[in-house]
C-alpha cells in the first residue's frame, strides 16, 4: 500500500516584538511636591523686617545667614534651623522639631522653642528659650538665657506638630563644652529683666504684618520658669506631680495660677519606674501616677 503523505498547512503567527524602552519605576517620593530651598532661606538681608506666617514653612528646614540689623519672624513649625554669620539681628523662631544651630553670630537676640539648641563661635547673644534637652554652647561668650515667652493662635498646634511638650523645658541647664577657668561664658537673665516684649512686638510693618502675636509673659503659652540657678533664698520648695495624660488646658491654667503666689523653678516630663513609685509616693497615690508624669519644681514662702 503506497504511503500517502499529507502536508497540512500551518499559519505563521507573528510574535510580539519586545520594546527596547524600559519603563521607569516611580516611587512615592517622586510624587512629592518639589521644594525650592530659596523659599526657606533668608540670605544677605540688611535693615529689613520680614518673616513667614503660619503655614508658609510647614515643617521644612530653614536657613538664615549673612543678615545684618534685621528683625525676622518665623511664625511656623520647622524641621531644623541653622543661623550663620548674622550681626545685630532679632529673630523669632517657631517650634523646631529637631535642632537649632547658631554659628558665628554676634549681638543677636532670638526667641526659640526646639528639641536641641547649640551655639558655636557666637558672641553677645540673648536667647529666650524652650528646649527639650540641655542647651549646648561651644566657643561662645557673653551668652544670656531666659525662659521662652510667646503666644499666637496657631502656636499650640505647632508645638504638637514639632513634637514638643509645653511641660518639658530645660532652658536653664546650660552645658558649656569649652569653659574658660575664671570666666563666665553664659548667665541666666534675672527674672525681672527677662521681658521678651522689650525686644519683640507683633509686626505691623508694610513689609510684614502679623498682629495676633504676643510676647507678654502673662500671655505666654509656655509656663514661665526662673531656672535651676535662680532658686529663691529663704523659701520652701517642693515637687508637685501630675499625670502627663491630664487635661492640658487644666495644667496650663494651674501653672498660671500658682505663679501668682509661688515661683516655678522648672518643669520636667518623665516616667517613674515601679520601684520609684513604691519608694517615694504614698500608697494611695501609686495607681494614679503609673506612666508618664509632669513634675513641677516650685518654691515660695
């Protein structure tokens, strides 16, 4: 039987041609709005009154440098701040989440709340300070410190955005990295001379205006303390302890009230260990003070 060969037909299928173009990956940070550093820098200003209002910095880093005889207001929360080579300036700085580093400045007065404060190679500075950690000075002389005093409507929310507590203020616990034997590189401003409103007022210039700011000690958001080196003599002192989770508005009201008759030395936020609680607190108070607490060091007659 002859073999029969049959040949089927086949369709040629066209294979897809691979594109040589590689698709670029996109990441979440690529979608962020581009930040122009010039919008967050004051450089080379002279004899000017200027600033930023709430919402105009929005937690970005900020730089001030090479300014002379200026008044600068930063009424917003900031990631970190550097101030370099400024002379004869007054600077208000909103709550800073990280560090404030001031270098090579002279005759500068500033008001600032921050996590960390540091100066290097500075002369004749006046600093009204709220600081979560011990302030550090290095190769600096003529440094004067006092407690922060300021208020404006957005300030408390800015403290929260910067992660700063109103009740943790170490402004007077200065650490000098380069002490000079027999000389005083820094001192605390006497409470009667530590009035911020002698140096700052709400700006109302055509170039920059923000009339809701107050620099009066009586209106200050941060409780006014005199510092650990200013403990009044011949007085009785004690520690008053609160739960850190207590209503903040009640705590603020309490500290304003006690300052009418007593002196607030320092405020700290801390957490007692179980052993500490058992050792120093009465039995009936122990359950109420488990967890973070606010400790007020007060003095009076």
